[in-house]
C-alpha cells in the first residue's frame, strides 16, 4: 500500500516537472521570437514599421470621400440615330410586330394626333403592346429615349421641338447671329442708297452745267 502511494507521488512529481519544462520551453520560444521580431523592426508581413507609405495607410480612416475627376465619369448621351439602329430598327424598319414603319408619314401622323408628343414619349419610355420599355435597354435615360422618338418622327416627316439641349443652343445661337446681322445688312443697304442718290445728284449737276455751256 505504501509502495503504491510512493509510486503515485513519483509519477505525479515527474509529470509536474515535465509540464513545467514544457511551459518554460514555450515561454522561452515566445520571448526569443518577440525579441527577434522587435529587433527586425518589421510587422507580421515582414514590412518595416517605419515605412512611410504603410504608416500613412494605417492612419488613413476607413471612410474616405473620393474627390477625383468626376468629369471623366460623366457618360455622354447616346445619339438618337445610334439608339434607333441598335434597338428600334429591327421592328420599325421591317414592320415586325405591327410596328409603324419609320418614314410612313400617315402611320405616324395618326399616332401623333391621337396621343401627342408626350404620349409617344411615354409609350417609348414605359413600353406599349409588344414594345418593351426603353426598347429593352433600361440603361437609357428618358431624354435619350425621347430624342430617339423625335428622330423617328422627323424621319417620317413630322417636325417636333427638339429635346436635345445642344440642338436648342445651336438654334438660339443661329437666331442671335441672324438678329445681329440684320442691322449690319440694313446699314449697308442705307449706305448704298445714299451713295446712289449722291451720284445721281452729281450727275444732274454735271448735265446742268453742260447745258448752260451749250446755251
């Protein structure tokens, strides 16, 4: 009985010593690794702590406002003829699905008188019968769709006011130039009339002088 107790005590003491040695070994390894880590002055990825770019990156807040060149991200509006060729021509050039042919004045005049320009715009934007909304391309803006409808109407002989701001600006500039040019034309015409009148008076004076000499 006593021998068994001594054996158990010895086993317990041995296990305690082994556990202590194992723990001490782990602590020593950790300390050595930490010292080596500090002496190398690097992070866990092996990059130096004093790297300025890394320091700036670490100090950068998570939420940042992008103040880059926003102009380059602006998408230019698609030309109506390009939209028509890509999405509309397959039906409106062939009459597929009873679509009115582009260029058929009678067909479009009827629809224009019944629904008006706003109604035709709405049909193209939201879809009508077998025609999908925006011709099947939801990326198009309402303005691009409306410009395409106006393009089709113009091709069919129906003139409508343009929705394209660029065309409106060009039209306004042309009208302004015409208004500015009118006074100049009138001034030139006035000068020409005065010159003709002056020449006529001078001619009459010359003729009168010659008549007096003959007398």
